[in-house]
């Protein structure tokens, strides 16, 4: 009841509310970190974990373009505790982001700023992505931290921190452009060079370790033309619709109202003279808009490795929470009394949380979001069979599905573990050592490794040893099935 009493106090003093919501959100998240059987996705999420987990044995992982150097460095410690150690790390990142979202809202004078914490935890996809090895939570924390420093009147510190964004996700280079415009508009010329700090440090490290000072761009992991195709004109709304799945219905409506409220303030000439309005316009609204527009164009044109994945939006909730609160303040103008406004705020808060449990597609679903996916269940079954079949004696292994590597507990960067992408085609398959156990799956093997099952089934050098199938999602028979087949190279 303390939280609800705090909610019904002054809209400008919600610090206790923010503290209680943060403690509750963090406690629930950490509990889920030890309950969930899901990894958000079974590809990149696990791959990032593997890069961090084995970075001490393979230090060059810390300079891998795709793995993201800063994320790998910071996640390396938690990853040594296993996947759940990484989950708890991500929970901490989200908690810090939610708190800074509140502080930014407070600094901008947004009413009921403490509810920014609630908005972050009530965004279904943002809550879900805590239980992954993905880079979005860290990127979101660096982004909202940089905004918080700017709002607090620390432009140099803001620029210096923002300079590290590209080393968590490549979109950081786009957002640095937003900071250039903001700092120039504020005439903070001395802060501008600090936007190059992260690049200068990693270029120097690359010069020493790799002998390539220009490795950041020279070893870019994303091809100009995406191998995943393109969305074309039909893909123009992919990321707009993705916002609905990220935020849910209630927060999406509030964000739409928040955009309307910004437009209302933008029509007032006195707004443009206020430094905080310029910071909010560019760093909050501008960053979110630039991010969404950029990814929309990348997917429509099929460039920079875009696969049309809307999960990348999960770095935006700390910013969008501020926009949502602006929408809530606009909604409250419909009420004539303070008591009526408080009832609106309370009703919207209850709806935002309540909608999470409605079972709608864009809200949380237990089996889909926290149950074990079929391909990970198969990976564990295949790993159990492997240990029994080999009697615990290590064998050369070839695979491409990161979930199988995780289940086997093997170092995928070891020379005895060969990804299928390097053995696609008969001539290269012949070079695998006799006794190699090859784990074929029906997604990564044909898509990433370019290895069809028929090529193995008809190859006399390989003998099938094990096979398993399962529903991709246990409660969705219409969602298709997955398959893992294990072959042994016999001669």
C-alpha cells in the first residue's frame, strides 16, 4: 500500500514511488532469472554469451566486431558464472536504466516521473530481454546514461559516455550524429571531440593487438548487402508494429499521446529557447526516431546485415518511458480536478501492469517467453546422448547451433570444434577428422552453415547416430517443429 499512497501524493515528488517500484521490479526480475528456461532467442543470445564466456581463454574475442567489444568485456565476468549469471547482470542493467529514466524525467520536469520505472518494467519485450545474452540492455543503459548527463548539464561527460555506444551496438554511430547536432545547437564546441573517445581508444588497442588501427571499420561484421534479403516497400511498418510488441497496448497509446504533446509544445515559441526542451527533443525523441527510421530503411533496402528483427527496439524503453509519461500528462489534462487526475494516473498504471497478464500476443506468455524452446530441449537431449555414446571421452565436434555448443559445454573457439559454415560442401566435409561428431539442426545448419541434410545422408563417410524432433514451442502445435540429427564420420 505504500506504493499506492506515494502515487496519490504530489505529481512532482515521486522519489519514494520510484524507489519502491525499482526494488519490486528488480526483485521480480532476479526471481525470473532463476526460473526461466528461455534465452529470448536461441541464436545471437547464446552466441554473445559464448563469446563472453570463453574470452579469458581467447582474448581476441574482446576485439570481435560482431560480438561487440565493450559488451564482451563487461559481460565476461558474469558469464563465468554461467548463463544465469549473465541474466542477473542484465537485470542489473535494466534496473539501472529504469532508475535513470526516472531521473531524466524528473530533470525534465515531467509529472509523475517515478512512473518511468513502472513503464520500463511494464514493457513486455523489455522485461523479457533481461533473460538473454543480447546487447540491447547495455546499449539502452549507455544511451539513457548519456541523456541523463546532458539533462544534468554535463555535456562533456555525456559526449564521452555516448562515444562508447558503437562498441555495444553498431547503431551507436547513428546516434552519435544526434549528439553532434545537439552539442552544436547548444554551442558546446569543446565537448564535440569527446564523441571520438571510444573510437580513439579501441583504434589504439587494435593498432597494438591486431596491427590494424582501422579495424573498427576494416573488420566490420555486417555486409553492405544483407544475406537475409530485404523487406521492400512492404516492410515500411515492420518496426512501427514492432513497437506495439515492445511496449504493449497501454504504453503504445501513451507514447502516441506523448508525441502529440511534443508537437503541442513545439508550436510554442518559448519552448525552443529552453535548453531542456532542446535536450528532450533531440536526445529523447530524436534518438528514438533516428533509431527506428534507420532500422526501417536498413530492412526495406536489405543493407547492413538487417534481418528485420524488431528485438533491436528493446534498447528504447528507458527513453520511451519518458515519452509515455508526457502522454500521461496530456491525458490528465482531461480531468478538471487533482483528485480526478490522480485517478487517471492510478487507472493507467493498473492497466499497464494488468495487460501483461492478458495472454495477448504482444503481452507476456509463460510458455512462449519463459518455457524451454524445442531446439534447446533437443540440444540437451543430444548432449546427453553424446556423453553416453562417447563415454565422456572428448571427440572432434562440428556444429553451428550455439544452443548445442552450450548444452555440450564445449569451447566453440577451440580448434577441435568446427562450425558447419567452414565445412559446407563435400570437399571440405572430407577434411574433417575421422571420429568427428557432426550435429546438424534444421535452422542454423542449412541457413548459416549452408549444409543440407541430404548432403550428409548420402555421404558414405558419415553414419547417422542419433535423431530427435520437438515442437518449437510446446503450447503451439501450429508453430512447427525442429530437428537435430547427429552424424559420425566413420572413415
